[in-house]
C-alpha cells in the first residue's frame, strides 16, 4: 500500500505546532514559519506540493535563488537552519524516507561582533532625546539594565518595586529582577509623571494610551540614532553596550549573565574577547 501524500502546507502547520509544544519562543516560531513559507512557495513554483517530492537538488536551487535575490550569506544560513530542522522533524515523524537537507551546506560568512556604543555615542543619543521623556526612559533602561526589547514592551507598572525591575517569565525564559540605579530611576520617574492615563497597565504607552509595541519602539529609537548621527546601530546594540560595559567595570561574569537573562554562561563569555580589544576609556555608564 502506497504511503499517503503529506502536503507541504500540512507539513508546515504540523511543524509549527510541534515547535509550540516544545515551548520554543514565539519569535523563533515566527522566523521558522516565514523561512519555510518561502521555501514552500519556491517548491510550488516547481510544481512540487508534497514533502516526498523535495530532493537535495531542489534545496540547492532554493539556496541559489536566495543568493540571486541578494540575501546576505548570514540570512541564507539562518534559512538553511530552518530547513534542516524542518526536514529533521519530518524524518523523525517518518513523513520522508530520506532527509534531503542532511548535506545542504551553509554559505561562508564572517560573524560580526556585537556593536558597542562608545561613550560619545550614547551621550549623543541621550542628548537628542532629552526632550522626549518616554524615549529617554526607554533608552536609559536599555543602557542601565540590558533588558530585551520584547521584555521592555511587556513591562507593567507594578514591575517597578523596591528600586528594581521585575522581568516576568515568558515562554522559555525565566523571570529575573534587575536593580535600577539612579539614572534609570530618574528617567522612569520623569516619564511616569507624564504617562497618559489608560486602562492598559503597560509602563510605556502611545500618546493615545495604547501599549507601545516593539515595532514602534524600534522605529522611534532608529529615528533618534539618525538624529544623533550614530550609524549602523540597532536597538539590540544598547543591550550589547550594557553587557560589555558591565564586564569592563569588573562585574562578575555570572552576575552579568544573570542580569542579561542569558540561558548559557557561554553567551556572556563571547563579550570578553570583544572588550579586551576595545579602548581603555572609562568603563562605567555614567548616571544622569
């Protein structure tokens, strides 16, 4: 009896449900889903609609297609990771007899070290947003706590207590408490004094009282980066700056790892080589 056909779209849905059951982060699931949807569209353009119709040559052709579309080697490598995980799952579920992605090679590329803002840069960033209490508080929290952008967007008013910031557990990440120094507390207090009244309990709100979403935070800070003349910087670089400067200041590696919410100490250790090569300027982030 022939094995029933397992369609690409059905496989896609099944795989994402599997990732949810495994407790993978929503951002990870979203990225996998997007990468695989792109692969499925490519395969369907070749009139291939089921998983058993996909062979290694098809995946190599998709890899070349991405290169022709000017995707960076790093982006292609990430998509290959998604594809490999997808077909490994299908093989474990016996939906394919062989894994066509087993020998799919990653493109070579150089890993870019984390971007650390210099003292001049983060001072300039503070200066250009000084008139904006909300963004000033957000930037200060990034610089003084190393909080992730998703964590910041989800902060609730009651998460500020006893001069510390409580980061709630979510998905696969554990909760943690981060002490707030004078700079962070002052910036937060100034914003909360003019925060719009709202039924929403999020700390950071739009002018109309709705939660200030990740994409809005990212867009606003990118505009201030531009105003400050800071090039090739992202919101994540503020978190990198916190980690690097804490290590430069002599904060124990284990404590920095805990404050940053890293699952593995090895993630924090990667910053050590970076800060050894950096200049010997004053290491502490100055308080306002």
